[in-house]
C-alpha cells in the first residue's frame, strides 16, 4: 500500500475517529485504526471500532497502491498532528523479525512508514485481518434529521443520563419515533429530560406486509450516551447543513448515523427502558415564571457553598412578595439569593440538588423558565417560557426533578 495525502486531511480525519478507541482495549488491535486505501476511488477510509461503538470517515488522496493495514491510533495521531503542513507519504511493508528460539519459521513484522518534508517515522502495525468488521446497517429506510434538531435534542438530554454502570439502561438516551415526532428521553433516577422534535415531512413511511397502505414508521431504542456524545462532538465541528440519516436494525439492535463521508455505528442497550411518560402526568398546583439568566447566575453563585457531600439548596416561593428565595447553610457559612418571580398559587418551600436544578435551568432554551410544582415532596417540572433561543428549531422540552426529601428515600 502507498498513499500520498495532505497532513491536514489525515490529521483532521484521525481526530474524528480516534475518540472511539477504548481506554483499556481487550485486544491490541482495538487500539488501532483500520486504514484502507482504495485505488479505484482514490480515497482513504479510516475506521475505529471497540466492538460496541464504531466511527468511519474517508477523504480523497493519491492512492498509488491499494491495500489495508491497522496502525495504533494514538501514536499515529501524535506524529501526523506534529508534521508541518504539506504532503505525507504513507506505505507499509512486511519485514523479517528475529526468529523465536528453536523455531525454523520466518517471522514477519508489519511496518508503516510515514514520510514528510520534516522527517521519516516508522510504526509497527497489525494485520487488517485481525480487525473486527463494523456492522453494516441497511435493514431499514433512513430517517433524515435536520442537524440543528439532532444537536438540540442531544444537548437537552445527555446531561441527565446516569454514569452508574450497574444501571446500564440509564446510561443511554431512549429515542422514540412515533407519527411525526422524534422523542429524546434521559434519566438517572433523580431527574428526567424529555424532548420532542417534529419530524413532519422528513420521516419515511414503512410498507406493512399485510396492507397496501403506508403506515408511519414507529421505532424505539436506547443508545449509549458515550456514542451520542461522540455524535454530538462531531456534529458541533461540522459546517455542512446536510441532514443526518438515521438507520436502525432492530434484529441486531444496532443504530447508525450517516452524514457525508462520516458514519457512526453503535450497539443499543437491550434492556427495557423505564416507563417515564407517567411521571410527567401530575396535577400541578403552583406555577412560577422566572427569568432564566438571573436564575442561572444566582444558582451558580450559591452553588459555591455546595460540595460532593451536601448539595441541597432550599427554595421558598413567596406568593405575597412574588419572590423566590434560594438558601444554603453550611458549617462554615451560608448564602441567600432573592429573585423576582411570577407565582400563581400558595407560598411553598421545597429543596433540590443544586447541581441538578442548575443543569435543568441551563438546558432550557428560552428567555424565561416556567416551574410547575405539586407539593414540597412531589416532583417539579421545568419547561421553556417566553422567547426561544432558536425559534427555527421546533423542540418541546420538559425537565422533571425530584426534591431532595424524595431522593433521600430512594
């Protein structure tokens, strides 16, 4: 194999795929990138796959000799990133290695050579035959999602996923497509984020075998947060507004996101996701409207008094003064913030985890936040109110928080 490509193209595409490399690979080849040189298309394809998450990308290059090889991602990225701008020549060859004692067999080692104007480096490789093949997801029609809709859905839900591996299903985002709506749901057991995005006009229709009519495609699956954080990262650096195509292979529980020359494939979490819609159905007695920016700043200031052990912030909604009081008391000091509020209903005391409350308020994409309350021991729901940050993105969001008194019982 021999290719000539620009330092920028190789470095940029390596950075796209390298985050999928596991921290502790179960096999040496899983720390490598599969590099395939296609002489017919004059393209280079890069793949990283940890058996659960895979990322693929490709770019144009001068391919003199086709072939494939796997190279350690970390060292390859570090070398290429530090090369000066210009062309890089990459080729590989098998060289004879020292024979093991009392062995008559010839042992060969695969070496990749990178040559640039500034120097020449050689890296030991592994055969492409050892690299696991990334699943191909072609069983279903594509659902084309606007980039901004997908990005806002991920931003508004990823923060609410759990990091507790003993509750594996909660470490992912539950995606549900019904009629003309794509729903994102995430919970860690103490808070819940649910966002609904309109897919009217972009979701395909699936032909049913027992009818001549087209019926709306209905899908639901849970994708690991790790995979969706990588998707979010890559989408953030994209400049194209081309929609993202979503594919789901139900039989194998694999989902794929395709855009341009990039593709992300992930295995789904197979457990049953909690029945969260019932949690949002409550008889709310108090409704409070607050300006978002002053509330965020007040929470950030008072959160200075919180630590890993104690994160309770007490809230008092004073209907007479139309004012919210935030209060934290610790052994070494205390703090209080007063914020104007529009309160309908009786005065009420309630306590929350200050970090969870701040996360939820920050995720609201509007100039004001509406808080709906049931009782001091019941859940609270945050919803957008007032002007939207991005009026062209049609997403309805709800964030449910359990009060601290309720969390201590769970």
